[in-house]
C-alpha cells in the first residue's frame, strides 16, 4: 500500500490504495506519533492532513513526522465531518482510512487488510483499538440506545468520579451497531455516494449518523483484526478548558441534532427540555452540597454544570446560521424547549 504500489509483476495484483485522512486542531502534542505510526504500519498510498485552523505548532509537527503529507489548512474550524469530507475530496486512493490524531497504530497485517478491503461492498470496516497501550483492544462498535438513556447519561455523568468512570461497552455484534470514526476504513466511492459525513454535525454524532445511513443503504459494519491501535480518547487537541465545556457541549448538541434528523423536531425538543431540566436539578443539588465542608469537587462540578448550561443557551440564542450551519436542528430544539423560535 505504499506509493507507487500500482506496479506489479505478472500474476500479482496491485494492493488496494489507501489514503489516510487525519483532521487536526491544536494537535501538536500527539499528531507526530500518529503520523509516524501510520507511515510505519499502514504504509498508505498517501496521507492527507486537514487542519482546522490550529494556533499551535501542529503544522510543523506534521511536516516533521510525515514530510510527504498533503496538508490542507483551513482558515476556520470546519468541525470534524466537514474537514474529513474535504480530505476525502482530495484523496486519490480507493479506500480512505480516517485516523484521529490521538490514535497510534501499533501493528498491521497488510496482506490481511488488503484482503478485507476487497469486499464487494466494503461498508464500514472497523479495526481494533484500546484505550491504552496495555489494555485489551476492542472493535469500536456500539449499540444504538434509547435517546432518553443517552441524554440521561450525558447530563448526569458529571456526578461520577473520574476514577470510577468506565469506557462505553462495545456492542456484541455488528447486527445493530454503529461504528466510531476514531479509526475507520471506508471505500471512497461508497462514502461519496452516500454524501460523506453530514455537514450539520460539528464534533460528535456524525459517525452515529453515518453508520445509520450506511445501514439504511444496505452497507454493513464489518470487523477486522488486521489493524490494531490505541486511542487516547478526548486528547486530539489541547485546550485551557479544564472543565471540558466545548467537547461536552458539542456532544449534547450532536445528540440533539441526531434526534432532530432521525426522530423529528418534536422528539428533539423533548430531548432539549430534558437536558435543561436535568441541569436545573443538578445545579440545585450541587448548590446544597457546596455548603458542606471538605467537598472540594462540588464547587468545580457546579461551575461545570453552569457553564455547560450557558454553552447550550448561547447556541440556542445565536443568530440562525441557515441550513448550512452546524447543529441547526439542535438549536431549533433548544429554542422550542425555551419557548421561542428561531429568527428568520
């Protein structure tokens, strides 16, 4: 799968050409290791890095680790899905490997991978990933869950101490699972024909949506053990936001956007009302607990809830971004839950 691998001797078939697409945003701390592992293990036809207007040394790190990479520098933060689509549009390979900048490939069997990539219909091909180098790698496929449970977990997970949190359990089979996009192989033709990642999503929810569209089109989720890596989750960009407001907030907006698209505006509005109600309850609980001495984490959790609520309200009250804007359905849902409509 190296550049120039199209030449072959008689009787040999050329390897499937793989284009690796990596989206970066202030990823200087991790993208070098990611790219080094891709070059060494995957040996792709080409590497395409789409940078979402990083303000750190990400571009320098990319050039050091993989000098032959194609680098697309966006003038603004496009979000994950739109940036991936931009990379796919530039790709010349038959297959695209989406790789998060905080993912490192530890090993790859290229012959086995090449065989897997030759399916008549590739669908979504999911490798093995672990949370740490020592943890057991698993296929990152997850079951579709009732929306009330998803939002309940998203809004109340802050009460679980960090040391007690556990990674989400992968689905037991691919029958009704969706595939995470941290490390994922797709055939370019199939991906483009389905419209790529939905540009309405900004940071979360786009892989859940993509999986559902693939399944609706008769393209399945498949598993491969030919590629193994580890994923330092939520570490793809640096930030001075110790409360993680942006990722948590965009995750909620992504869920509401998904509900708006697949379940309708009425269900999304009920979801938005549930989120806002839960935050009000949490503020009251934490406000009372904050008066108890020696509960140091309570004040931090209270600030986190207050800022998350403000994040959602700010997005709900922002001017209508139009049909091309991020998470418009989520904004409509929040405004409906708050009792007023989007301005036109």
